C-alpha cells in the first residue's frame, strides 16, 4: 500500500494535486478553510479532516498549496508539526521561504519548499516538473509520492532556491509573451495581424533557444559565465540606438511605451557604465548593479 499524504489548501492547484494523488491510488487526507470545497474529492475517496491538526496527524507528508505563506501560518498555528514533512508549493519571496523553514523547524517539522511549473491541468501530466529545495535526504524519502505531481527537480539545500528558480522561469515566461504582445500591437497599428506575424515570432524563439548561429541563449550563457562580452560584430551602443527607434515606433503607433522604454533605459545604463563597445551580454552588468 502506498504511503498516505495530506493536502492542505483546495484551490485549483491543491484540489488538482489531491485528485492526482487519489488517481494514483494514494490514501489522501484533505483540509481546507472552506470545507465545502472538499466535497468532490471526498466522493473520489479522500478523507476530509475536521481541523488542520487532524489533517497533519494522518500523514508524515503534508503538501501545502495556499495563496501565500501567511495562509500556512494561519492554518497551522498551534498545530503539532513534530515529525512532519511540510512541502509548501505556495508562492512567496525567497527570503520568506527561508524564514518559513526556520518557523517549521522551531515547531518540530521540516520544510521542503517548491515551485510547480505547470498550471492546474498540467499537474501529473507528462512534462510537468516541480523545483524543490531544502533537505535533499528528506525530499528523497518522499520522491515517489511527489513524483506523482511532476518530475522532482532538486535545486539545492537553500530553502529559497526553489522560489528563485520558479520566479526566474515565470519572469522569462511573462516578459517573453508580453514582448510578443507589444510586437503584435506594433504591427497591428499598420493593419498586420497576429496570425501573419506568428511564424516569424516562432522562428525567432526557436532560433534563440537552439544550438545554431542564432542560438543566443547558448552564446549569452557562455559569455556571462566567462565574464567576457565580445561586441566586435554588433556593439551594445548600436543596439541601444535601436531601442530608441523601437520606443519611437511604439509612440508613433499609439501603443504602450513603458516596456520598450524600460528596455531602452537598461541598455543605455549599460552603455553609460562603459559597455558601449561590448556586446549584448554586457547588459547583465547593469541588471546586477541597478
């Protein structure tokens, strides 16, 4: 028989996690501040605990999915965490996660932090993965159960690391898609459609991630790691001038200029810091030193 798990928090993420555990045949106890949300899960075989303390008593492994870490403090305040492994997949700042680890330890528990990298429908599906940080030995003990939610990706002992990875991925995701929206709006001002632009955008994104001559993610990674920013073929100063033109084009088109302006200002800050003759990768120095 599989080891039991408790799920605290039954929003879209938590409810899907509990449903996934049940579908895998894992005994699952659930608790939520609004108990009625548990009804569909109880029909599927979950045990609804009357209190958070009762939910903790049912399993060593406790998966928390709530709005934020404050919700965990409120829900588990006064509960006995002795011998419990709290795997919190809620969002927060890295510093907050580190403080939460101390909070759990002071109460006899162990906190493993995580950032789940798929929306609710993707939980437990191929390609799903979760960043985890904290005590690796403890994580390994529950790797089988947690693997039912997605691939277990351990990133380090520092409790804040999982959230740093999570937020870095989200920032890359959001900023890339928002840049696409800006590009579509810019073209739309002249009557070009998103459908017409999509093949070019897709080709660029694939090129950036590839290993070919346009594989800039690979190239920038090597240059950033080495701390060397070659700019012989295309200096940052030239590209900064190009960002001036992007801002001007956005203004003429009557679309939002905040995003392009922020990019332009970042480039020129790097130029002003002495990187004008370096390449694009030198912008990392302006990012690191605001």
